[in-house]
């Protein structure tokens, strides 16, 4: 096969590759093809090796683009591969490793060339590269087959028909990867692609009948989590000291093009990446599934892959009622649930979980019925806990998953019955024993605090508050620290609210007494700090808040009007920082007060620790009883504070913590519920934004870009998203 190639940079010197990309046509029956595809190589498994390969292939592929209209050699290479796919299933049953090996190599060459073609030309021009045939000068093409469609169909057929074994692992991985490459036109477009040749090939025609089988196979590839076979178990390794016939054949031709080019095999520099991602087929299958499921609906028909994801059922479902949905199938929900629990450290597994909970009612019902819910919820909480280390999209998905779960009251009750011990990743405080529900509250509150002090993302804190609100009526036996954090985060925002108003409207020199409000407990809220509010402030709290609110509303109104500018102006400026601060903080305070109120109204006797924490901070809460924005929701909190304060006064002075808790527990039973005003039930339901594809398609492709095994794209060519979103 020409000169021995020792590094990627030497590819351009290969005589065989020069002939492939040259202007001379090579007949499909020429022995050249068997020689070309008999190389020892395992696909790159890391981005650095993939980058080296990509840079080496680009000039070769560009030369082929120029010569292929005359030679038709690319089409001939595709036909060589297609000729072997027809026998792959039989070859697998017969353990014909030589045949599988050559088919894999042919497909690998096709994929490498396609990746450059797609970057360099439109779909229409790509289609032409498939249609060029070997022919005499001046003659017309007489063949009518659509080779691009034939390739796509055979890739899908290969994935669903060929069983996953050690000897087929690499070719199945290559088939999945090639489909991802074919779909990668989206990476180079700012707008969402809604149709096209490749889109139509996958969603109509022959591929349509394989939709459910393809989705099922990709899911099972994810579920099985099969590791890439070790080099010793792959094809063409020595079978004995003297070597077998197959090994002899391979070593005889391996002295050419690819003999030492084994990026992903023995001797390659893949060790670290293999440890980081030892499941290339599982990972790649999940990425392809997400890409397919997020294709937009066609002009005349919905996306069949999304339909399949939406309606599949459990293999244990013995219902005889036929599904009205097309492309339905059955899969083992227990295995899928286990894989989802184990893989939440990756963005793509979290996105799959979100997709299934949001779109597949069968899977959502199954997940909510599990008695080991902590196996799923704990990894989600760990994602949120390490919010600083995660990208914003991963955090969003984790949070929305919690929001979807908290829409179910059974879930909200059951999580308080699951007791956890020694949560190693929670480092703020030693939690030797805590319920899953209390831990969930702590993590969500921590996320709110992080967002308010760092990212200031309204969407994030709104969803955090919605999840807490959904749970609030079912709060049970709240851990002391969880109850304390609910109250302390509320009081912290109250103090911040006062500080912003005070800084904006009152000179500190004439209002030093207001500064007393800023003497607060630390975040942990472990030490009681008396708020030394002046007599004047206490006496005129109502007037103070009326004045502050009036000024606050006027400022917001003026700021909003100033943004409108002259008639017809298109100025998109944001509200001033102080106005945004006031609006956001006020929203958080209102929601936290509603959450506390919901718990007190529905389950006060189950949560003495929350009452204790509320009394601990009662002086600050009392200042807000007359605030126009909060006075309605403060009625119940004021009733509870007054009732228990009276009970404690009756119990005497210098009470121990244990005695205070005892008084609270007895008082909780004695407090007539009719003294508390009933408010509408707090219930929030997650609803996707209009045109969700504007978010999900760039997100999915950013995952392919950053997590695709052995795939590399030059960042400068990416148009769909900015690099910080990948």
C-alpha cells in the first residue's frame, strides 16, 4: 500500500490515498478497494487525536472534491461499503471478523470524508458528490439510484439489525457517529434547520418504518453501558504465539497506510480520555437520540423520532389496548431507570431524563411510582449543589426535573419519609441524618442564594421558588437546619430590600437608625442577634413602608417610562440596577412568605422547627406586617407569631431550647385553624416556552460538539451557538 505511514502528517504521502482522491476512476471491482480498507485502526476516542486526523484529512478531501466529478471515486467507496453491509448480519452470526473489519474501515473512510464535505458545501452539492459515477468522458450518468438515501438507510438498518458484540462494537459506533456527522449541517447555521435532504431521508421514505426500532436500539445502547472492548478482544489480534490465519492476513496488509496509526487502540495516547469516557457507543447513541428527538416537525408531518420518544411503554405493561400513537414500542423501564440514575453526571443523561419526564407520560408515571426515588433525586441535587462547576443549561435541566417531580403530591409527601445519613458532598454543615425532602429544600435554597448573589438570573430563581411552593403544603418534620434556612433566606432578602430602598432614598446621615435593621444573623443563622430597632421605627413602621413603597413604585414607573423614549424609538435598555433589585427582591420575599404561609396553614403541627425559626426572627417579620406588598400574606404569619409569643410568655422567662420546643409542639395542636386565612393552593406547572427548539437544538448540538467521542470541529466555523454555551 505504499510507504509505511508513522504519523498522521504523513497521510498526504500515501500512494493509495493519492489514487483514491485523484482524477482517475477506480472500478468498484478493482482489487485496490480490498487493499485500501485492510488497515488496522480504531476510531479516535479523544478530541486531540480527532483534531489531528481532521487536519490531515481536510486537504485530501478538498482534492477529492475537485476530482470526484470526473472520477466518481467517492461514490465507488460508498458502494464498497454498501456491498458489505448486506452481509454484515450473516457475517456476525458466522463470526466473520475479516468482513466486519473491512466494512468498518470503509465506513470510517466515508465518515472522515463526509465530515469535510459537509463543512465545505451545501446539501445539494453534497448530493452531487454521491451522484457522480465512473464514466467515459462526454457520456451521461445512466444510474438513477439515490446513493445518499441508500447510505442513510443502510446505516439505520445496520444499527437496528446487527447485534452488539465485541466484534461489532466498532462498526456500530462508527454507524452512529456517521449519522451524527450527516446531521451536523445544523452546526454551521445560525437558524434552526427545518427541512433538507438528510432530514427527509431520516423522517420519510424507507427510514420511517425503522423509526421505533432505531429509538429503541439507541436507548438500549445507553442502558447497556457497554465499555469499548479491550484491544486484546478486538479483531485481528494474535490468537496464539504463532498467530492465526486472520492475524496473518491483517498483518500482511497493515504495513501500509494505517499500520501504526492506532489512536484509539493499543499504543495510542487515549488512556486519559478512555478513563473519562469509557462508554463511547453509549455516549454517542444518546447524543444521536437527542439530536433526532429534537428535530423540528416537518411541514406536513410531526417528527417521528419525537413521537417514538413520547409514547413508548414498559415491557411490563400487559395492557391489550393498542396505542393510538405511531412508532410506539416497549422497553424495560427498570433498566432505563437504573441507567438514568447512574449517569446524571453528564449533561446528556440529564437532558434525556428531562425529555422523558416532560414528554413521556408512561415513563413519568413509572418514575413517580418508584419506592427508591432517592437514587434519582440525589444525583440531581448534587448537580445543583455544585452549581458553580456546572454549565447553566445543566443546572436548568436539573432544576426543571425537580419542578416536574414536585407537581406530584405523592412525591412531595414521600420524600419526607426517606431518611438519609451522612451526605458526603454536602459540606456546609454535617448532616448525620436528614430526610430527602429537607435536603431538597436546603439545596434549592442554596441555589437561590447563589443566583441572587452571582448570576442574577430571574428564570432560575423563579423555578427554584416554584419547586419549593409546590412542596410547601406537604412539608413534614422539617430538619432544624432546613427550617432555619427557609426563615433566614427570607429575612436576608427583607434586609436587602430595606437596604436598597434606604440607600436610594434616605441620606444615611439623617437616618442612621435605619441601619439597625442591617444587624443580621449570618447565612447559617445559628446565633440569635437582636434587631435593635428604634421605638420610632416600630411606632411608624406602617408610615415608613407606605412612604418607601410609594417612592419605589414611582421610581419603577419613571424608569419604565424613560425606557420608552421618543415615539417609535426601539431602545432596548434594561431597568436601572436599583429598580431591578427592588423588583426581584420583592418577588423573592413575596414567594418565600407564601411558601412559609402554605406550610403553616397546611401542616403547622408537623413542623415545630419552622415555628421555632420564625419566632427566632420575629422582630424583623413584624416590621413587614404593614408593608402594602406583603400585608395580606403577613396576616397568618403575624397570627402565628402572636399566638406562640403569648404561649412562651405564659411559660415564663429563661426558657431552655427544649422547653421552647415543647411549648411550640403543644401550642401547634391548640391553635385553631380557623384563625388562619385560607389562600389559594400554591401549584406551579412547568410549561415549555414557545418554540422550545430555539433553546434545545443549540443545546443538544453544543453537547455533541463538546462530548462527541472522537469528533472534532473547528470552533471558528460554528454558527449555531457561541463557544461559552458549549
